[in-house]
């Protein structure tokens, strides 16, 4: 029987693929330097230029952490995600859509079968300090502190009838305290936490770090695709066609992911908050996916750590840069899957593919490829855009293109908006809607006419599809098909 999928199995596969993995033994400081280095090597996304798409990188010599390694950027490339999931990168949205519809639920294993519990640190141990165990980097010199950026939080409702996994930004505040930002609305962990608060009880959770990317990507699905009661670990199971393995905690009444590199066992305290940047007072949290430093929250949830367990053989602290291509993969591909699921039900066969590009950080922009068969399909493209915008409130811009356009090539998309688009008739603006609170333009000072409160926005549809009755006037130049063209490169 083959070894179940985990981070180490994926890394072993990537090391066999040229250009996908790089490691260094040079010492690096986790405070700003590690992210600063990777910014040049492989971050991509909406990171300040110069940056590029490059290999995932393992730092073997992290200052202050001789027994830990730090991995960054494992899914900071759509092509690499395709290789990791053994699938065509242009059709990952459909792969994830099918995985949601064919879930494989997790199984429980014993502690002896859980590599994540090979080493145990209890909060009651003398000298226990999460900041000395977890090599959590800071992305910039202005961050509120060291952040866990790739930690999958597992939690359940008080009756243990439902569970869920989500990713949050989590800052290490002191020796046993983490500040967790739970974005209002949509996150089931937040729903469960409010139930615990009603009972005036702390909510037990585990924070799982160093995972098979199938888990990290599956985790980021949101309603309506995965409603309350749907645990996204079921998606990861479907992607691998094997169940994710869970194990009971050693210090809290919750399960962790058994093949993690680290598991933090903790409790979210009821009715307690902390200033996110209490140790730095910079006013900043960390860089977020739109490309700007997020403002520090004055009142994030207080998480008290009860134990940390990890593998014994140089455990891997997994991290990411907030605005990097990695966020595009985690947030964008599941959103593509969700949009495809919605439009396939409402207008089947009319949206052939969807892409959430780096320009929108995976959340703010979608490109929809439209197939028109006859005059009755004219206008269906705008209905598709409205469906996407109505279901996913964080979408801000939808671009519509014909099915002869490569939606993964932004030059081709922009060519469409220059040759199949007229601004006075093909721009649809929907003012006064809700959007993602991390977009800094969504404030009344920016547009007092339609933005009454922070987090509101105008939504824009750019219709670059050719009207069906003019289709014959927009045929692209045809070139001879040469099946063996690659021989001319030899």
C-alpha cells in the first residue's frame, strides 16, 4: 500500500521535476528577510515589482530555529498546482467542481499512526513559548509580528455535529497567545465560535501547518458551494481519492490533521479580543492579497495555545506571502470551480471556462469564456456575469470573452478589450454593492456617491464578446496547422 499524501510526498515528487523546487543552506532571518528573498525568486501575484513566478523554496538554515525548516511558495504557480494534482492546469476549476460533488470524508487514525504527534510540547511545560517553537516569518519590517499564514484551522460546533476548516491570518502575540482575525460573515469557524460564545465557553480548535496542497486549496471554498455542514477536507479527499487522516488532540477536545508537520492545539476565548499590533504599534497587520499592507485590527480574537505537536525529523514550517501567486491558487481556483458549478446549473453549456487571474488576487476578478451558438444566446453572457457577482460578493470585476480567446493569456484578453469592445456600450456598472473589506478603494472618501460605508464597491462587467449577428466580421487570422512544429526547434 502506498504512503498517504502529505507535504513530504508532494515535495519528493516536485524534486523530480526540473525548475519546481529549490533549497538553500544559507542562513536567513525569518524577520522580513525570508519573504524579501522569495519576493525576487518566486512570489509573483500582486507583490510589488520586481517579482516573478519561480520554484517553491525550502530554507534549511533559519536564524534562531536550528531544528526547523521553512517552505514557501509551493502553490505559487498554476502550472505547479496542476503537476501536484496531476491535472491540466487550465481545467483545475472543473476538477475542483467535480471534487466538491463527489466528496471523500476523512478517517480517524491512532496517535501511533500520526506523524504530527511524534513530538509533544504542552503549555504547562517549563519555558513553553510558541515563538521559539514556530519559525513563523514576518513578511515585512512593519508586520504586527510573526504570522501563521498557511495554518488550516479545524473546528466544530458545540454539539460536534458539524465541523469545518478555514485559513485565517494569525499573529503570535506572546508565549501562549495568538491573535486570530475571523472575517465577519461566510466563515463557518466564526459561526461555530459565536455558538460557543453564547454558551460562554472557549472553542477548541487545532491549527494545522505543513500540509498536502490538496488540503490548502480545498480549504478555501466558501458558501454557497460548500454550505454550513460541509467540511472542505472532503474536497481534499476527493482530489486524492483517499481520505484525509485525522487524530484526536492531546490537550483539547478536537481533531488535527494527522500528517501535518505541526499541529497547534488551542482555544478561542469567548468575548476576549486583543489589539493585533500590540507588540509593534505600527498600525499594520501584514501584506494582504490586493497588494497593500493590511491595517492592524484593534480587536482580533484571543487564541490560547494548549499544546504544539510536530514531526521529529526537522519539521517544516509552511508559509506564504500574502499578495503572492500562492493566494491566487488558494482563493482563485476554488472560486472558478464555484462559478462553473453555478452557471452550469443555470445556463448549461454557455460558460466553457473561468479564470481568476493574479491581477485580482484570485478573488476580485473573473474572466468568463462564453460560447454563443445562435442569436438566442445573445445577452446570456451578461446573465452569466450577474450570476457570478450575485453569488460571490468579493468579485469586483468580470470580463467576458468569446471561446476563441485564451483566458489564461492576459495579452489575449486585453486584445479582446481593444478590438471587440466599445466603452460606451460594453461597460456595465453596478454601484453600491458589498465587496471585500481589504480593497483600499472601498471607502466613502474615494466615492461618496455610492460608497456609504467601508467595504462597499461598484461592480463592473466588461463585455468583450462579439454580438452574434456580427460574428463573421471578427474571425481571427487563420494559420496553417503544423502538428510536428516542435521538430524545428531540435
